[in-house]
């Protein structure tokens, strides 16, 4: 999922990191400058990253409904599938790093009991199992390759360099007007890449906003530059798993766009301003019932 193929590595080194070196990033758009404009938030309110970055609703009324009116969206199958796949990927990688991998069926049954009963949908379970096996196999291959290249490496060293991922990494976005409980799908700490996983096939340019925001947050907390973002698209063709990556340089344009979105969404919440209903809504909107009746 988050492992780089040889083609991905070429894109990272020859395109993304080259652009980062040649073009660079404006100093005032680096996260460590969170305490001065344009990064310093104008409002005291805090909102989650998904509120800043989601552009499914054309007017951002979803943010108003959720954060001002306190309405929770109605879960639908795409949301259940997305949640199950995210949980599956992070569980496999974390378990692999911990050296203790549960059986998929036991884990899924337990997750079902403790989290979300509606995950009982059989199709979701089958897809989660496919993803589980795929991620586990990839972890094993990377680890075995690493050990074969460096036979004197300790287990810890081989794991840390073959599966160099912080998954569901918890970090605070408070310095930037965000929630203190952010969770990043994956951060590759060896190559400095922020990953965001999408259970979707259709490319959307605004999906790049989330890794951009997380990179700025990581810069604000750890004070290290982060220049690379990657969206992992994952979808199913029948029962076959498909995946592709959109790797990009987190440049000034993306950083400025993310700031515009943050400021606009924060102003909706701070001023309790209803942005209104657009002529055309997102088909699978989870607020449709509460919003349009
Ligand atoms: S129903 Fe339409 S206006 Fe309301 S939140 Fe959804 S997309 Fe936005």
C-alpha cells in the first residue's frame, strides 16, 4: 500500500524531490512559522482536518451542519467500506511491527463487536480480507528482502528500515487551528512522505489537501521540512484489488490553497455562518437527509 515500487521511487527522486530542491518552499508557508501570518489562525475555534480538506459539499454546508449544528452524518456503505479498509491497513502494519499478527477472522469479529455492527456486510468483510492479505504479504517481502541484504541487521533495525511507517500517527494540530487529536494515515519517516489513503478510483485534485495540511502540521510540531505527499487510491474491480499512487511536491500553491480552505471553514464555524445549499449536491452526501430533508 505505502511501499514504493521502483517507478514510484523514480518519481519521488527525479520529480518530487528535485522540484523541492530547485523550486523550494516559501519560508512563511513552512509549518514552523505557525505563529505568524499567513499560518497563524485568525480564530480561536479548532476544527478537524477532514473539515478543512473535504470538498464534497460545494458550499461547505457540511462543516456548518456538523460543527455548528452538531449534526452527525448518516453512515452509508462507501463510508463503512472506507473505515474498514483504513482500519485493516493500519492494523496489519502495526501488528507486523509489533511481531504479533492476529488471525483476520478473529480480529474482524472483535472489531465488529467493539466498533461498528454494520461492518457485518459480507462484501465489506471480503474486501477487508483481500486488503489484509495484500498488505501482510508486502510487509513480509520487504522485511525478508532487507534481511537478505543486511544479514547482520537486528530485527528492530530491519523492521524500522523495511517498514518505515508511522500509521495512524497521532499529532496535535492546535498550533494551526486544528484539532489536538489528528491522525495521519501514514508517515514514511525515512523518505519524509505523508500518505493519505482513499478508497476510491476517481482522481480528485483536492485530495492533495489532506497530506498538505498534515505536512504543515508535522512541520509545526517537529520543525523538519516535509516536501512529499502521496495519495494512495485503492479500489476493487469485481473482487480484484487495484491500487495506484499520486505522488506530488507539497509546493507553495498547495500550501496556500490549504490555508484558504482552513480560513474559510474556520470562519463558518467561528461566525456560525450558514453558507447555504448549492443547486447540485454530492450524490453520497452523508448529511443529505438532515440538510435537504
Ligand atoms: S446535502 Fe448538499 S448542501 Fe447539504 S451538506 Fe450535503 S452536499 Fe452540502
